[in-house]
């Protein structure tokens, strides 16, 4: 016999008490940790219980689902073990009663014995057991299997976002329109000065291309907002009948004629174009000119063209397009590496004292003596056998089309977007010189715990209370035989039962054990069955 066996036999009752208390502590440990996990997970100081891992390797850590599964298993196992021990101890305590009221029948003793050894017997006990508390306890122990899935269903994920914003003020050492300027439009070269930067932006827009993203964001969760000097075009179109075929080749030179079309907006100077029915014909003409001296006025774009002038059709009406281009402050935004966008509603006209009308030769190109260099100054129309004037003007072809022209409202919208694209290109060139705020969003996937799921813990709690209630007895091994068949057989036969007694009658008989001393004074235990009251009071030994 080894040391541990000898120690247990000598101190069986204290050891059993320690085991029962340990099971209670284990139950409390599991319950408390589950409560803390769902109510205040930060108190556990385990990051993997708060945040979802970004990479696959981090998912091997303890996640809430794993912790809940482990604690649920521990809770269920400890609850079943504790209740089973209490029922087992209570059975042998009833078999050694100190009062008549503590005795149990043979049927109930069998039911309790089976209850503590078989899960199926617990279900059977619900229908035939003698204790209502144990009946409910049996149901609750079975329902305890739902603890884990219910708790896991109470765990979800959400995105927690934090924002960090930095602001860069514009550099006042630079011209506010510096993003629109280069050597070509800031240096007068014998009348060849052009706005090549603007033309590139206009063509990009008119060909339905996207502007490249500026180098302001390194992540898709970055948003840049800029306040910069820029331009905005507001356009309108009109449709005019053309019964005389103005702008088309006449049947003979005698029918050659010209008609002038002017911007309907009042101003200091009229912006007009003329369509001619001649050979060569002038079926389309656009120009730009500064019309007023008011704050914010940059230029007026105006044009007229015969719709689908190259295609033969019976009625060829005329569209006029009138655009007012203003200068002021405008907002441009960019999200991640997506193309920047102009916020048209943010445009603000300012006085000439706050913001100059332009820089370099831009004001002269688009509204002064250098308008011949403007990309918006073009004409179109057939000449000769199959010639076409508009093909020499890239902006004109992209804006109107040629053989099949766009209608007036579409041309108006194209011009508005083209000037917006000019702002976008300038934004990309001057990000270090304009008012720029950058907001970086940091997203973290967090675990969210639904506290309502904790109500499922009532199931094992009630099972423990009902199983322990009035059954917290700890007997020594001398009294607690357990399921040792050798020791049970040594107790001898069941006295007080007539051989003719049926099983049904035996089930109703009260069973107990008593102390019997032989002639040498040695005590042993024997079982006896009888009616509701024994003739003699049975001796009850002490708890070991």
C-alpha cells in the first residue's frame, strides 16, 4: 500500500471535504471569469480577448470563443461532479439515519444510486424520483449543455475607429495659383505663351479619364482635404431653330450668310461668335473673354454650333453654350489612392484684395489680348471636298465631337468638369503649398460581449443549489461505501425481508443499516428493511 493510499484511508473525510470545497471554488472561478469577460473584459488584461487579430498567426491565441468554451467545460464538469458527490454522500447518509424522517425507501435508494452513476438514470429520475429538487436539478444539468453555445452567440465583432488629423497651412511665400503655373504660361515668348497645364487637364476630363492621385495618403483609410485657390465654371445651354441652315454650306455662293450669337448675360463687353454659311463653312465657334470687372470674374466662355453639322439631316438646329468661369477658394478632397474630387458646393468667391485674379499670363490667355492662345478659342466646319477645321483643335474635338456632336446640355457639363479637373491637377502639383488637412482613420476589430447571454449561467447555478441543498454531507470511508462491491457484500444480506415479498412491496420498504457488535466487541454494519417505523431505534455512528 503506497503512501497516498494510506494517507487517504487515514484522513478520508478531510480529503473529501477538501475535494468538495475545491469543486465549489472551481465553479466560482469559472462563473467569476465568465462574468468579468462579458461585463468588463479589459479587467482580464488580455488583448486577444478585446481585439481581433489582423493576421492568421494571431488567431492561434486565446480568443473569446476558446476561453468561453474552456470555462464552460470546467463549469459543467465541476457542477456535475459536485452535485454527484452530494447525492452520493446523501444516499449513504440516509442509509445511516439518525432519525426516522431521514430514512428512504429501497426504491429511492436505488434511484439515487443510479442518479449518481448514469446520465440516462437522471432523465429517468425526472419521472420516478422522490425528490422534486433532484428532478429539477437533473433537467438543469442536461440544459447545461447550452451554456457554451449561448455564451458564444453573445460574442460579436465591431469596428472601432479612431481618427488622427494633421493640418498644414499654405505657404504664403508662393503665389496662391502656383499649382496652375509653369514656365510656358508665366513667360511671354513672342505671343506663343500657352496654358499647357490647363490644356492637359481639360483633355483628361473631356476624354473621361481620371486624374492621378496626389501623394498625400499612404493608406486607403486616409482622407485629405485641401483649401486652395481655383476656378469654377457654371454653364448653361440654349437650343435655337435653324430653318435657314446657318453655319452650313449654301447651295450657291449667292446664299452665303452670317449670323452672330452673343452671350445673354449683361456685362461691360459682349462675348459673341458668328456662324457662317459659306465655303468654307463655320458651323461651330467658341471663344473666351472677360466680360465684367466684378469680384471673382475670370472669363466668359461662349460658343455656338450646328448640331451634327457633318451629318446630312433635314433640320439642323443650333446650340449655344454660355459659361461663366470664376476664381476663388475651392475644396479638393482625396480618399486613399482614389482620384481627387472637387467639392463644387464649397466654392467661394472672394474679393480682389484677398485673392488676385490670376497669375502669370492666365488672365490674358483666357480673357485678354492672348485669347488666340486659349484652348477654348476654336472653330469647326467643313471646307473643300472633305476637309474639317475642328480636327486641328484637340479641345474642340473632345468637347463637341465631330461627325456626331454632343447636345448643348452635355457640352455645358463637360466644360464644368474640365475646369474642375484643372483644379485637381493643380492640387496634385501644390500639396506642399496649400491649406491641407490629412485625417488617418485607424480601424480595430473589437469583440463585443452581450451581457444578456450571462443569464444562461443561472442554469448551472440553480443546478448546483438544488443538488447541494440539504445534501451537503461528508462521510468517512467507514460509512461511505460508495460503489465498492466487496465492502457492500461484507455487510451481509438485507434483513427484514420475507422471501415472499414482491419487488413492488420491497420498493416501498424503508432501508437502513445499523451497528451490530459480536461477542468480542467488534462492530460491523448490516442492512435491514422494514415498514415505516422500526421497532427498535437503530444506532448511528459518528462521522468517522
